C-alpha cells in the first residue's frame, strides 16, 4: 500500500522570527538573525567565533508545571511549535490520542544546558552533591526528550521516532514520518526538530576550524554561503514542526493542504565522518528524484544545505550541478540565521512552504561575489517573485548522512 | 519537630515547588494534582534538606506507597523521630 502524504500545518521558531508573517517579512527584506555570541562563564571567552543565530525575542510559553517539569529549553521550543501545529491543524482530539498519530522529533543532544549542570555536579569533587542531581534531569537531557515531552503534553500514543543525526535530524524526522504514512503504519505524523542555545556546539566547530570568525564585529554579514569571502558556518538555535497527514483523509476533513511530500531519500557517504562527499550527495539527490518519480528539470528551487564552509559549499555546488545543471534556483537559507543544527531541515522545509505559498525565492544573503568554484549553479542573488511548484530541500550531517526531501504544491 | 511544623513545611513545598495550593489532607495527590513518581523523588530531596539527613534506600522505597498529604506527614514524622 502506498498512500499520498501532505503537510497540513507548519510552525517554526527561528532567529528571523516566529510567526509566518515575521519570517516571510525577514526573507523578503533580507534581514539576518545572526547576533553576537552571548557570553557565558564556560566556553564563550575561549571561542574564536563571536556570532550566533539567536532567538532573542520572548516566546509566550504557557505550559502547566506537570508538563514543564520534564522540559529543558530544547523541549520548550519543541512543545511550542508542536502546540502551534496541532492548533493550526485543528485535529479531532480523539484522533490525536487514537494511536494513529505518531511523532518523529529530535534534537542533537537533548538539553545541553541541563547536561552541563549535571556535569558541574559530577566534577564538583563533593560526593554529597550527587543527590542534588534532579530526578528529572535525565528526562530533560536524554536524546528523545523533545519527542516524548510532546507525546506527554498532547496525549499522543502512536509510534515515536527520534532521530539524532545532528544536522539531518529533522529532515529525517519528516522523511521517516512521510514513509510511516505512505506505507500505512500511521495516518498522521507530527515531525520536526529543535536545538537550544549552546556554546558547546560552537566550540566543537570552532576547534574543527569550521566556524566563521572574520565577521564578529558585523554578525549580519556572516554566514556567506557560496561567497568567495565565506569563512565558515554560524551555529544557531531554533525549532520547527510540520504535521503530515494521509492525503485522502486530510482532504475529506477539509484540512489546509500546504504541500505534498512526493519524495525522500537518505543515504550515507560510506567513509569520512566530517567532509561532505560529492558522490554521496549526488546519489541522495537522484534517490529522492527517483522516489518522487520526477526529472531534475521538474524541480523549481533547491534549498541547499550550504553551511558556508569552504569545502562543503564547493562539494554541494558540484553535486547540485551534476544532477540539476543550472536549471533550478538555488538558495541558501542558512545565510539568514546560521545553522540551527537539528532544526535546520524542518526550518528550511517550513521556509520553503512559505515561499511556495507566497510565490518567491529568497536570495542567499551575503552572496556578494560568488566563489568561481561554486558558480556553475543558478544562485539566487536578488529576490525572485516566481510561482513554485516543486522544491527540494537537502541536508547533510556529520557522520556522512545525507537527505533530500521533495515538496510539491497541491 | 512538631506535626504543625512539618505540615507548614509540606504545604510551603507544595505551593512553591509543585504549584499545589492548600490541598485537602486526605486528597489523593496523584489523582487530584497529578503528583507522580518524579514529584515524589523531588519531594524526598526536600525532606532530606528539612531533616539535614540523607534518607536510606529503604526509607525512600517506603515513600512510594504514600497517596495523601496526611500519609506524607506521618512519613516525615516517623523519619524525624528515627533521627532524634
């Protein structure tokens, strides 16, 4: 049994806004959400990178204590976008708790803020301090904390998938949610990912010489995907969620169908755990097109992973060109907010839905002078007002994991 | 430590840490206020602070049968007595 799968609600908390209106406005006006790195008493003073894709606005969380008590900051983000998606979809309460709705949601580490507090106790040197580790600290910091906090809050009883593959976490969430519905195992899936503000991640990429540090005084000028003067990625925070439903039941209940998911692929490079791999990406793109039964020329826009590392962007441009030529528009949405890690796949999917709805392609920010090694593809350098039928969202992660999702306007 | 002092302590912790206001002393804490096993573990930490004494595993396990505030007061009273 193969069924059609559609997206019927979407929400994101991003460095460029929370509501659809704010996010679209930032994209249309070219507003960056990259800000100075917040100082902390741990790592920030030692990190060369001084910028972060920051959520610096208030979010009106109104969760009761019985839900809050097992949440670290990452789960607050996750539950907020989940709540907004379920409210927007207006699903019948009986359906939500029926077991026919599942969850695919993840984060990179659980809550690193809570983990840090636990380690502080471990290394305090005082055995008596161990009892101050909270009973809920594990529940806040375990890798599937976002998925199960969402399940608890809304009484969701279907299957739980909690991928934790760093930068492909939430694209996998959507892809595996899509497959669960497509093959009849669930009728709907709440999918997404989240990551909270965390300087540990910045330190890791900083040590790998992968972080931007030449624009610390002008955060909005970095990251610079595909630009000749790019100097690395910018870590960011955020969350996103989409509700996937089986097409016929969504149509019958009069759901607002934002797009259909027509293809998904996931593979591994089978080698290096850090460097992207041209052939691995080419295969991912081809697998997704094959899964969607479309040709490369059918794709209108590619949302590139494009983290703005020197080698990563060149390898991705080569792979895009090898399959798509210079046909589809290519935009790098991380240029607006940095790399939101586990959230990037779903946030870029939500932004693609907004662009499809409003008929535009946001230009890659800071792409002032295209690196000639990346110049063979159709970069979007100014706002393109154009109807979009099919969008491809590609993401790659440490560990050699690649994904491609293909959306079609219905 | 008097029972009234223990009661004041328990009601303050309920209010400040668990958002439970003035519970009936014989209310089922789980059914009425969603007080679950996680909350019970947190409450044991508060009791250790009150008594300035670590509870043994056996003492902690005894707490898992507590259902009402009155039973909780009995439990803390017995712990306090054992430490006199």
